């Protein structure tokens, strides 16, 4: 079967995701083997993320402009949020866990690119077994990738949301112990505020965390002061996360929620180079 055609930006976009994935795996291997020299791979990973998400932002929003309409669209676009986050982490002290969400998105994108561009397509289904042509090994692999992506997409998105909460906990603890800047948890909290506003998976992760706090404070052995402190902190976080975004309220338009991937699906999160506005991962519909 003929392979799908691809443009140069699409190829560069895919190469950026492959760089994110390979570099993150290199860091993981270094951690397993106790090799601490992983800073180069860290910055390479974020370089790939900047390239991939940057291409999608340019494709979806066009040339940056200082007019109000462009800024409103950009502020509520998931791709812009992840691009700015990647840029921020690129210029800060390495926090390896922050790469996990990007690597997860890149895994799905790389697999989808390989399936749709590099591998042959499975033969079309035939009503007659006699007329059906046998599928090649590449076509069978392409079908397996498609099945795996569809099966694991939603689970991966929920996994990413929990990881992002974990990163928030890490950078907050790091700030309190002077391991990283106090500005990092502030920036990341603002990022999570947008994620809570736009992502059902992020809201599910927050709900699970809130339930765990309920179990903790319901324990008779929990001191009253701890209960009051936990509940007060949770109320502040919830009010901050659920507060209406001013620019969205003024514009009265629906937020962009990673509405299209290379397949035009409305469920994707990461960046796509097809000229649409997908954000986190490759669509499971491809």
C-alpha cells in the first residue's frame, strides 16, 4: 500500500517528538544505572519539545501578534501552555520528572507518525476471504500500533494528569527546601490552573487527591489543627483552580482544548504538525 505523504514541517515535528522520547529514555537509563550525567539529554529533550510544540503553535495560530484576539486565543490554547512550560523548564535547573508528560505525548505522536507515514497501511477489508490479500509484517505492525493507541490513550492522559500533580508537589517541596526557585511552583500552579479549567483528566486527578485528603482528615487520630489546615489549604487551591479566567469571561468564547490532531479528531492533547490545534497526544482515532 502507498504511504501517506508528509511535509517538511510535519517531519521536523515528528523528529522533535522522537528527540523528546529518546532523550527522556536516556535520562531514565542514566537513573537506573546511577549515571548522573543526564543534563545534556534533559536539555535535548526540551529542545525537541520546543521545536514540535512551536511548529504546531505557528501552524494553528499563525505569526505572533500583540492584538487582543490573538492573545486571547493563545492564552487558552493547550499547545501554547505546553510550549511556554517547556521554554520555562529549558531555562531552569533540570527537573527530570517534568519531562514525563512531554515524553508520554511524544510516545503517542511518534507511534502515530510511524504508523501513518513510515509503515504500510493494512489492506482494506474484503467481503470475500478469497479476494483478501495477506497483510505484510509492516501492515500488521501498523494495525497493532493503532489498536494499542486506541486502547491506552485515555489511560495515558489520566496518567499525565497525575504526574503533573506529582511535579507540582516536587517543585513545591523543592522550593521549601531551597532545591529550586520559589518561582517554579508559582508558574506551575498557574499552568495547572489552566489544565484544571481545560482538562477533564486533570479535574479527575484533583478529585482523587481531594478524596485522599478526606480519608486522612476523617481519621479520629488526625489532630484538629491538621484538619483545619488541610481543609483551608484545599479550599484555597479549589477556589484558585475554579476561578473564572478573566480573558475567557470577557471574550465569551469556548476555550481551545486541543481540538484537532493530524486526523482532525477532537480528543487529542499533544501537538500536531498538520496545521490544526491538537495539544497533548496523538489522537486515538487514527
